[in-house]
């Protein structure tokens, strides 16, 4: 049976039926996404590896709780990975020095060859990355900064206001407008 | 107390988990009772989920996947990698042989009882095999149903190598709305710094440049395809070798081509 031809939702069903092959295929598709997100948030490869393993292990244990009508599989995975990474970040209190937390370095890059990833899936993920980077780049700089502090550091509104030395209401507006703009560019188009 | 007012203004921040605790609690209480706001939340969670794609995609160490698969059986009731690697013989026949050996070692009374149980054991195994077979069929029917329920996939144009690059291959993946695309190529010849590859979008014999690109060190590359009109309007695509920066029209050897 060729698992590469099975779509994401069906893979989750198979994982819920205890198929390690399905989990292996899901990892091939989204291991980089989860690892890259954890690494960007935490700034440490070793901890990012732990998070990545935890995310997929959680999928193995909780696959039957996934609801396709509520979120895409990739959204579910990145959500688990981000939450776990931010929990660790908060528990640790500090981040490694010299690690960027913004969007500024997110320039388009050639997609490297990824072992195990179907070329078509790779192309689709590359295209998705281009769309998201373009959408984020279209935001005003102050919205991008506030969004980065919320997304990568897990800061609350008041923490962002303190970090930027801006009024709380201003920060709330920036976050809301940024998310509204991104939704109009990324979600309604799908 | 749950109020009846919608919490739309707070939902984007709730999806990012950046609300203060008391406000997050108020929003959560409202969401529990409001289908409209739950749908709103899902769309913003989708935004948050997609933001991870903006990051450069880095390869985790290869050992990580192996470690994950090894971890499965140790802390879960589900069968894991160790079971997966076992052969059919190891999983099904060896236990029976081990049982026979166990019978040989036991005193006669116990051995007789075990022998009396053998037909029941065989019958139970047969039933289990039939059950697993039926489950497998049902499972793959579910997979088929899920496949059928998926929205139409993105269009994919396969590119094949010319005589200049017979082993090269490529794909153009076109978004569902036909407006965007990504080109992926593999095993194209390495070029010197003065030359680059150029993608041509072809319609009624007219060739429009879609991308100018170079390869990574492994001969593999991907590039965003830009087009003045929807990509699905073009009938075919070609890639040629051109001077660095590209040409107004094809001047060099064609290395890849394909039709929509």
C-alpha cells in the first residue's frame, strides 16, 4: 500500500487505527513544518527536536480526537507544536541570545531537497510558504512586530504593550487588524 | 457569566492565545454557546496555522524520525515500530512454535489441557484473522470515501527532459484558482555563473517569461511562477538555458517541457 497517495485526513484515521506507516508518512510531510516552527520559537535544536517528537507522539496517542471539520491537519500539528514550544519558552524564562524572533529574515529561499517528501507535496508547501510570506510582508511594520511577539514569544496583549512601550489599546488594534488582513488574504482564498 | 453579545473583536487574539487570562475565559465561555463565533475562531486558527509556513523549512535530524517510531510501543497500547518490523512468521508462526515447546516442557497434566485447548486456539486465530481482514477492507473503504470527499486537487503539469537533459524532470503545481504556481525541477545540468534557466509560458505560439532561476547545489530547485494571466490559460510550458537574468525570448537549448 502506497501511503504517499493517501490524503492527510485519511492518514490520521489510519494512525488512529494504529498504523506506524501512516505516522511515518505524516512525519515526512510535516516534520519539517513542526521542527522549523519549534526551532524558530525556542532557538535550540535539541529542544526543538524534543518538541517535534512530542507533537507526533501526541498525534499517535490522540489521533481519534482529530476533527477534520474543525481544522486542517497541518493547522492542528502546527498548533500543537507552537503551544508546546511556547510552554517550554515560558518555563525557561529566557531565550538563547542572538536568535531572531521576527519575520524579517523570512525571505523566499529555494526549496532544498527533502528526503521522504513527495515532490508534489514539496512544491505545494513551497507555494504555501510564498503566499504566507507575501501576506505577512503586506502588513504595516508595526503590525508585523506585534504579531511576531504574539506568535513566536507567546506574549499577551499587555506584555506586547510593555515590550513596545505602546498603549494597550493600540496593541490590541494592531493584532486584530493584522489577523483580519491575513485572514482575508490566506483563508478566504482557499 | 456568559453574555449574549458576540466576541468577534477578541477572537483574532484568542486564536493567537494572546488575550489576558480573564478575557480569554470570557471568550471561551461565549464560544461554548455560540456556533457563529466558533466558526469565526476556526478561520483565525487557520491563519495562525498557516503562519508556520512562512518560516524557512529546515530538515530535522534523520535520527529523530527513527527515535519517534521506536518510542511508539513503549508507552502506548497501540502496536508500534517493533511490531511493524516483525515478519508474518515472527508474529504468527513463532508464537505457536513457542507454545508447542512450552507444552513439551510442562508436566503431562498441564500439557494435556493445553493440547485440548489447541483446536480452540486455532479457531480463535482464524476468527481473528477474518476479523482483521474485514476491518482492513472497511478501513480502506473509509480511505476511499475520504479521498472522494476531498476538493479538487491543484493542477500539476509534469515536465520531461529534452535530449539536452534526458534525465531531468520537473513539475509545475498550479493553485486551485489557477493564478499562482510553483515550479520544481530535478537533475538539470549545472550551469556556470553566466547562465540561468528560464521558464516560458506558451500560448498560441507566444512565449512569456514565468521565472528565471538557478539550481541548488544538488541540481534541485524550486521557484515561484509569476504570470500576467492565470496559468491555466497557457497550453504548455518550457525551460531553456539563457544568459544570467533571462532573455526577452528563448535563445538557448530547451531542457524541459510539458503540456497542460
